[in-house]
C-alpha cells in the first residue's frame, strides 16, 4: 500500500506563566497620601434622676422580695435637673486619601455621618481638624478639607479602563492602626444593590476602620 502522509495539527503552546504582582512600588507611591480619619460627637451628660431611682428600686424589692431596699436614705423633693457641660465622645474611625496637595480628602460618607468633629491624621503623625465639604449617601462618598499645603496626593483612576480579574490593592487604617496593605482582584463591575450606585466588587480584605480606602 502506498504510504499516506498525515499532517499533524499544531500543538498549542501554553502561554508563559506571569509572575505574581509586586505592589511595593505602588505602596511607596500612594501610601503617604492615605490618612486616618477619627470622628468625635459632642454629648451632654444626662441629668441625675434624684430620688426616682430609689423609689423604683424600693418598688422592685417590695414586689419580688417582700422587703424594703435596705440602707437607702430618704430623698428630699426632686430638684430640677441642672444643665450639664458637653463632653466629647469618640464616635468612630475610618480611612481616606488626599486627592489634592492643598488638603482635600476623600472618604466614605458613612465615616463622617453625624460627626460633630472630624480629625485627620497623616502618616507623618500630624493631625488636623477637618471641615466637611460635602457628602452623598447614594454614592457613599464624602470630601473633607484640612488646612495644609504641599501634601502628597493620589490620582483618581478611570473605571472604564478597569477589567474584571485585574489585581487591585487597598491601603487603609483598620482598627486605627497605621497604613495596612491588602490585595485581591476585581470580582465584578456595576454591582447594583439598590441602596448605592453600581459599584466595583473585589475580594480585597477590608477590615473595620478601612472604610474610605481605595
């Protein structure tokens, strides 16, 4: 029989394996622009309730134990509560990043919502009182302003160029600590929960206090 030549299909060549991403240069570049945000609420101490507490306790002991509350001095006429001075109470912590050298800082709206005072701490330990410029709950974005110049800042990226599966990194101040870096990938784009505008979904670890990171 005549020999038959069979052409073999070309064997596909596996693509070369890419190395793991190295975030060190990016951390050094944008890390100085990531800040810690601490919020404070001013509350007025509650006025004393005078003899009302004793009367209630007396009634409790009488009903359930059948005895009067021992060693409770009788109270005089109830006095009008006195106005108490305000005191500052820590309300929460978050993160943010400087978007302009003259002190504009972006964070999440829920970080500063309801705060009477916003304090921004830079990586070099300088602390500034910040003024709320504006906030939008629908996008959960807020901008505050500190009185400083010559600050390191970050550049806002173009979401249209972002692709699902790309590596991403987050820097923030979780638990009130200094800058902490986590990394992952973009899981999806245009996620719509109904409460917020469509957002980017990632699997980057975001711990308490990391709100406001990018």
